[in-house]
C-alpha cells in the first residue's frame, strides 16, 4: 500500500514552496493535505491561530478527551515565534492571514515521530497543509504508520477548522 503523500491538494499547491521546507534537514518526505473552505481567508486564519490551544482533530486521542474550543479565544491571533502550538509544536513562522508554520519540539514526540514541520496555508476557498518529515531517524515502516495516522488526524483537523470558519 502506497503512502498517502497527497490528499486533497492540487498539483499547483504541491508545486509551491512552503516555509516548512527549510526547517527539516534532508533527506525528507513531504505530505500534503487540503480541503475546500467556504470562508474568507482571514476567518480561516483566525481558526488556525486556535491551534495554539487545541489540535481540532480527534480530541479523545490528542487532546486528552477535552473538546477543542468551538468559539474563538481572544488574543490567539497575537503571534510570536517560539509560542507553543498544540502542546507538542512551536511556532516557527507566520504571515498574517496567510500561513502558520510549526515545528515539532516536544522531546517525546520527536523520539516517536522524528523531526517534522508543518505549514498551514490559507488561500481563497482553500486550506492546505504541507508536512515535511525527516527520513533519517525513522524506519520506512514507521514513516508509513506516521503518514497514515497523520492523514486520518489531519483530515479531521482541516475539516473541523474549515467547518468552524464557515459557520
């Protein structure tokens, strides 16, 4: 079974450069996930900023059973490099109303998943995420499990953010 490298992303989205490309030394693998969004980019971006406090995926798995907030939390759009995101990432870059880039920094998560970074990009009608993961420390089989697990979790995350932004 092939790795789910691209889910929902267009060829044009895959061909674009992303800030996460520069954060993980090679060799690497890149995975894309994307959804359509019926909301203006600033609204989607505000919901991406909510990732600072919750993962917006399957909360019973990656948020210790606590539900990710369903209303915007004031102040979360005030970003600074180095802020924690989803408890295991750190904010590595951002462009207001366009994108957030995070890097996995939690010690235990890095031992389990290796070096990885993600850029979330907002475009009119679209939300795209590109993950770059180091191919070095993880075995081929382990990367495959990570890719499939990420596909399931991030698919839920992106759909939840798209739905909340459109509401």
